[in-house]
C-alpha cells in the first residue's frame, strides 16, 4: 500500500497529521507493506519520518512493514504520481485553514486516487 503525503510550509499540527495518517491506514489494502511517500515540504517530510520511525515496532508486531521516501522537486513529484497512480491508495494533504491545496491534489483526484485534505485550526 502506498500513501502519499503533502502539505504547506505553514502547517505545524502533528495531531492533525496523525489523524490524517490514521484515516489513510484505515483503508483496506492487500499485502504486508506500507510505504509512505512524502512530497514535501520539509515539515511534512519530518512528520512522515517521525511517524514511520515511531510506528515501526508496533506495525512489525502486526506482521506489517513500513517505509518512507521523499520526492523532490515538483517535476519528479508529478512524474511519480503519474507512474504510480494505480498503486497509490491514499493521498493526504495537510494545511492550515484558509490555505489552498496544491495542484498535486487536483492531479491525484483526476487520477482516481482517494484524497483527504486535513486542515489545522
């Protein structure tokens, strides 16, 4: 299962991030591998790395493995999304209230990927 994450520079609510990842993991999937791809910016990359490191032991007890990777710049993000649209199960976007979502969100929706937009107060 592949989960893609992205957000805005100003997003700083780890609890909202955790809620979004929880929603993504609640989707049924086949296999025992979870891969989280972070599309940036740095704060979202840091949250993704932190989540993967903190949850690795728990998921291993459940027979699952988790890994992450980071995609930069935008050109490679769009290429990644286009190449992997059939295997991405969930696209999570994180922002503060009043901030717009990115063009990647629209691209994911047009590709038929389930998208969740999570806004912090």
